[in-house]
């Protein structure tokens, strides 16, 4: 399963994983670290798929997926088919980290 680095610093939409045809992107786990005060929200293109995640300077948030089921690992977030995974920031603050994800057929 692929990994991606997160390096976002623009206010608004920051694409973390580009859309892959009509397929869905399932996030299995992630880590975010903020350089300042900002609110982050995960989105499927422009539609929110997480609640607002308030961060302050040098804070971190992580989320790990659940157990495996007959269809594979359970994810923590999932985009709609054909949409990018986006990290939206409320301000121009550096947010770094990484994710592990899979592309669903």
C-alpha cells in the first residue's frame, strides 16, 4: 500500500493524493504536524470527509485504521470515486506529516 508525504502550507485546498480515474482513495492512517495555529479538514475534492481538526504550533494529530475484514483493511477516511484527497487549511500555515492509503477498484 502506498505512502505519501504531506507538505501543505497554502490556505484552502492542498492536494495530498491526486484523483485516480474513477477510483476511490481510502486512507488507512495519517499523521499531521502543524507549525502554527490552523484548522485542517480532510476533503474528497471539495466535500468534507472529516470534522475540523484544530491544531496549534508544534502539535500533532494521528489516526490509525481499524482491523482487517474480508475486504481488506478498514480505513479512516475515503474519497468519492474519481476525486482527489485534499487537506484544506484555514490559513497559510505549514502542516507536514504522512499518510498510508490504498486505491480501491
